[in-house]
C-alpha cells in the first residue's frame, strides 16, 4: 500500500510539532509505520541559509525567501518519494501551504507559489492548527524570529491559511484548546479521512 503524507500547518506556536509527534505515536500504536519531518530542514545547505535569514544575518526579498523554502523541500524530495513508495505515513511539520500563506501575506502570487511546488509530493491531508497571532505571541515571548515578531503579517498568514483550508483535503482544528484536547481532535479528524483503524 502506498504511504500517506499528512501536513500540519499553522502559525508558529500552534503546536504543529507536538501534534505531529502525537499522531505519529498514535499511528505506531495502531501498527502503522510513521515518521515526522520538519520544514524548513535546517540540516541542509539551503536550510542553513534560511536559518541565517530568519535570524537577520541575511536580507532577502520575500520571493527569494520563498524560493529558498521551496528549494529546501526539493532537497528532501527523494527521501519523501522513497518513504511514501515504501508505505510509510509521513507527517510534515510545515509543508507546501506555508510558502503560500507566508508568501501571500507578503503580496506574492499564491498561484505562482503553488505552481512552484506542484512536482513535490502533495499532501493527502492537511491539518490546520488554528490560533490567533496574539496567542502565538503569548506562547513565545523570547527569541522570536522576524516573522514571529510581526503580528500584522501573522494575521495575513492566518487569513491565507483559512482561505486554503476551504479545500476538501484540509481539516481545521481549534488549537487554542489544551494539548490533550487538540490531540483528540487531530486523531478524530485524521483517522476516518485516511481510512485508518
């Protein structure tokens, strides 16, 4: 059976990494093979450049930043293809929709951003963990990167995510709730959509 790709999207501090790990653990308990991958992958050469830009060591235009993010995903495309072909369930902490949301929030064309990524594996399901920019800011008060400090932009990012979430392959979860409640909602939403026991 071919694998499945599940993307977790949302603002920083919405719980994407935590909930991806929780769903991975649940799937493994059910006898499935699953792994979590995070994007950007700062362990690659392009990922290192992204990290420098986020910390203010580089000053790239918005379109250059999004091209770096997309290229970073292409760096991992062979791994994703192999895992999915081998029947693995791959859970991504951020994926394609992040470039669309953050790019659109900076006045880039969302159609162009989607087109750039059409040759990457497409998610079978995207889970939007929805929180407000104010909640995101309150959950991390120090060491915020340049995006995390801009609440107005985060509001536009959230608007883009909610627009994208109208797609039938998306499920929106209120991530303002407790971690345990969000985990229950994620598992309840993902299980029937993916025909998993």
